[in-house]
């Protein structure tokens, strides 16, 4: 069975440099990534180990419109921007995308074809991956998409650290701990994700259900499905704990 991990989260923004500036002002390392030249989007990134945040914006509106049905990320960009700057899509890393796609299809989900992607990073190195999108939503909550990187986790961590993409944050020892996803029926939605993705429930409350993915968590919280997700960081800096900031409608919390 394929191993699944929380790979990254996509925050759709109008202006990459503005997003990077806000993160920098909050003492979080963020930088311009590169262009998806065949899709019409480009990004900025902030790493917390191998789990990272991707700020995604439209670089070429005509190309995005042409490719909006290629994958979930481009579709979201066309659907949301420029009106909504929201944290709207999770990406799950698999070490065997063909096996993952086959398993999800057997559970009744409809998936896009596996497509190959690439971009050139700030050092001129070509970054390559394969990805597949789970089509549609469950109770209004969009499904994650799945990504399989060409390099192993160990190789990626080493190259990202060597390139300076992964480096200490001035906000302290920071980890991306939890994504809070708003929905009408937390128990029903969390149970469905556990069933189809092979995840386990961790904690149940009156208005939320927390499920585990490796050492991190997806929490389904009672609320409007139109809300942006909330991301929760853990930090060892006492003066930072308990603070919150926003980029557009996307909320970030230090605990």
C-alpha cells in the first residue's frame, strides 16, 4: 500500500510578492518559486520540512483559461481568482501514484488522468512530478489532489536544504501542524475521508473531528464550506504563540 503524507497546501493569491512580504514580516521564510509555463500559473513557497505552503497566482490568464480542465490547481485558479484569495486545496504526497489512483477508483472516486508537471526553480533546476486530481467534492468540501515527486523524500529534502528553500524561520522552530477545513457535517465528511484515503480519526469534539495523516492533522470544523481553510503552525517562540494573521481570506495561527 502506498504511503501518504501531507505534501502541501495551496493558497490562491492575486499578488505573489505581497504574500511573500506578509510572511517575511511574520518572520517566516518565503520566496518566489517559479512558473508553470504550460499552465499559466506561477508560485511562491514557504517550507516547513517537506510540508510546504504554495502561494499560487495567475501569470497568463489566457493560458489558465485554456488549461483550466487539466488539473484541480489550474481549475481552482480560474474559478477563484482574482475575486477570492483563499486557502482552498490540499495536496497529499504518495510514493506510488499509480497504486493510489487504482485504489481510489476502486472506492468509487472519479480521478483525472495522471499528468506530468514541471517547473524551473530559482536556481535553474527542473523540478518534476506526477499528479492526479480527485474530481468533485464531498458535501461541498473539495477533495485533495495527489502528487508523486520524481525524487525520493530524502533526495528532495537534501536538495531543498542545499538550495536554501528549506531554512530556519526567524519565528522560531515552526512546523505546519494542522489544516482546519470548514464543512456542514464534520463527522460525516471526516468519516468519508478516513474511509477513502485510509486515514484515522484522532479526536472528536462537539463541532469538529480531527484526523491524522502521519504526524499532522486535518480537522473538519462546523462552518460554511465557502470559508477559506485555516492553517495552524506550532512554534517554540513564546512571544509568537497565540497570534493570528491573514493573507486575503486565508487565516494563519501560531500555537
